[in-house]
C-alpha cells in the first residue's frame, strides 16, 4: 500500500464545492458537514452536485474543519470509478514508491529528501542524491482530469505555478543535474496520459521547451480504494517518441 487514508472514510453526497478549498457534503446520516477540499484546480468533471464522495475525519481538536474530502465516484460509461481529489496525497505515495523500488527509473539513489529549496525560491517535491551520480530533482503533479474514457490529462485549469516548475527543472538540467516530472494519476481507469493543451497552452509550450532541454517525464497511475492508493503502474504519455514509450527517457 503506497498510502493509507488517515481514518476510515465516511460516505456522503456532494452538495457543492466553493471558494476552492471548501465543500459541503450531506452524510448518509442526513447531517451536512463542511469539508476541506485540498485541491486548488478547477476539478473539471469532479464536482457534480449529488455525486457520491468520501471524507476522512481528523481527531485533532485544533483543526477548523474536521473532515477532508478524499474521493469521488464518477462514471464515463465504463462503470463507476473512484477518483482521488486530494492533491496532497501523491507526494507521499511517490516517495513510498521510490523507496520500495516500484519506480525503477528513479532507483539507485542513496538518499531521498522532500520539500527541498531550489531554483528561484521554489521547493522541489523530492530530491534524490547519490555520491556517484548527479542529483535528481523530482516534481510531482496530481492528475485526475479525464474527459475521454481512458485518457488522463493535466492540467485541469491554467497553472502558472506549473509552468514555473518546468522552468526551474530546466535550470537544474542546464546546471548538470537530472530532473524528472512525475504525473501521478489518482484513478485506476487511466490507459494513457496527455497534456490538456486546450485548457492551458502556455503550460503545454513550457513542457515542450523543458523536454527539449532534457527534463524527463513520467506518468504513473495508482489504484484508488476506500483504504488508500496502491498498485502503481506506468502509463504511456500520448505523443511520446519511441524512446519515451513509457513516458520516461532512459536514465543517464
């Protein structure tokens, strides 16, 4: 298991998502609660009123909102699928996958550090280091958008921050380091991954520039259950070259 939810999830029906980080949910008991929505994106297709959702509950008395929205059920014509909407989940899951050897392309490093400062006042999600090879800067993006069955896409809205991260990674490559962009798909029905260039053409252009400089790209999908995230698998990146058949260039 890459990541377990902090508590047994509570089912409800989504009433609305608002102010980006808030959501009102009617629990099966009939009680309405306000849950934290840890997702700054548009959540296109994942905030439909009346959808089945699942929340975790914290016992921390200092929290303003005890509940956190974790999952939503969607159906694109192939049957219901659970989708993870909490954008804080992928970082820990990817770190666990690297440490247990589930992402072989990122193996062979002696240490793994998270949230390390780099570039122009940024923090890289994961920094892999080893005395015998250049450091590897790993940036992780949460993916849950799917407009066509089987095709996961990123981003779901304009992300200037995402374009900045690509530029920062490019700078690390220019300085002699390795840099990898990991697109972590929180849904088990993904068969391929693509950039949503119609939603953010600026990000798509920044991605192409970064790839030309040598920034690598990897897409992986996890199975999502009421327990947590597991069964990580590589997902091909649509439009990748033969050398990137699995979405990642060969490691140096």
